[in-house]
């Protein structure tokens, strides 16, 4: 993630992510869950801009959604992850939170695509540059973990296996460019609600066991370009819980599984599902076909170049 200067303003593009593998290892005393997840940033972006204000002690946040059917986000809300990140950095560096933030949202919200976390990472990168703080990425990642579990991943750049509650990021170099179709139904899900449901399902028993080395198998197959092999190892442990809360997820998962992708699964805590195509052309072909029958949004997107 990089900040670009436009006159006195600065801008950052904040990518979405897909979870190509997500195992929940257990609940933790702090209310979070230990995870093992392979995340890949993809080329669907929110855009965050910072413009200086004459009064260096004032700030504001303006949000515009560029897509339909989204939960509305309140301008200037202090709980917004952009402002929380900026405040965290300002406090750490001993400067006043200042400037006008403008956020253009293209990443569907509450879909498991990481938009809010990516915006939070973007705010750290943006303010770090605009305020002349110049913290190294490692320092920003420490601040990021306080803001949200997925925020450090977006700062690290590229594909990574994330562990702990998500904040322990091990970069995964050497993956080829990957081509996806993402299907997002007209439904959204809250992450805490899905984790609560996962707990209930686990207590009720019957959770299938999965191999301990699943994530490294997925990575190995991706590195060798053996996309067909990936499908045997892909898992999203939250899929059953998300489907229990919002049954449409199960229908989308099964719909995507029938389309001829090398692999497919739900992303994060849902509701969006991805399919891994064999090439960019294959992705365009399948996206075109899916658009004819799928009720919801369909995106044809590839992984970011650093992935
Ligand atoms: O860290 P973040 O704010 O994105 O997490 C949102 C919510 O998702 C948490 O409050 C928690 O309920 C749930 N969560 C979890 N375990 C994780 C990550 C998130 O239970 N590893």
C-alpha cells in the first residue's frame, strides 16, 4: 500500500482481500479466536484521500459509496476505522488528528472482503506520509493490530498466512497472479455474529476434521500452478456458521461449486464467495455466464501484483 501525493493532498488505494483458506483453531480468553488463514489482496479498491485543513486541529471524514445496496456509513463517526486509525497514529506520534478525509467505497461491506480493515490500513499509510511521521511498516503494523485483526495484513502487502487473531502475518511470496470471480449476494453478515454461531455449532459437535497441513498444501499447489490441486485443500471453517445465520450463503457456495472453477469457497465471515479460474480469460467467461443467473453482484478480479 502506497501514498501518492496530488498537490497538497495525498491518496491511497485500499484493496479488498479473499481468504483462500480459513481454519478456526479455537476460542480465546480475550473473546477473539485463533485462526490460520491464507489471505490474498485483490484488485477491487476503496480510495482514501487526505486534504489539509487551514486549521491544523480540525478533522472531518466524508464517505461516498460508489455501489448500490450498501449499509449507510455516517460521516465523521469516531468509530469509523479510518478515524480510529488516524487517531491511533496521531496519539502515538504526538500530533493532532487533522485534515479532511474523503473515502470512496467500492468494496462491498460486511461481505468478508476486508474493506473496513483495508481502509484502516490505508489511513495509517496516508497519515504516516501526509503528517511526515515516516514510521517503518513494522511500527504501523503494531498500531494496526489495535484497530482490527486484519489491518496488519493489508500493511504487509501481498499474500500472507495470518495467525493468532489475524495479526501475526507471515508473507507468502512466489504465488502467481490469480484470477477470480467473486459473487456477492444481496445480504451482509456481521463478523462477531458468525463467530458466535461457529461457537454454538462447535459445542453441538460434528465439526469435520481437516488436515493440519492444509494451508501449506494450498500454497504449494498455487506456487506450482497446480490450480486443480488447490480445490482439494481449500477450507473455510466459518462457512457452516455463516450459512446457519444467512442461508443464502450456502446456496451461493453450492452455486459457485457447480460453475467449473478450480476451487471455490466463501471469503472471511461471508457473504461473498470466490471462484478461482484457470486464467483471466476463463474468469471473464465464467463471470459473464454467472451474471446471467446470479442475483447479486459479480466481480471478475485478479490478485494484486505483490501477491
Ligand atoms: O478484529 P476485528 O475488529 O476485525 O474483529 C471483529 C470481531 O470479529 C471481533 O470483535 C470478534 O467478535 C470477531 N473476531 C474473532 N476472532 C478473530 C477476529 C475477529 O472472534 N480472530
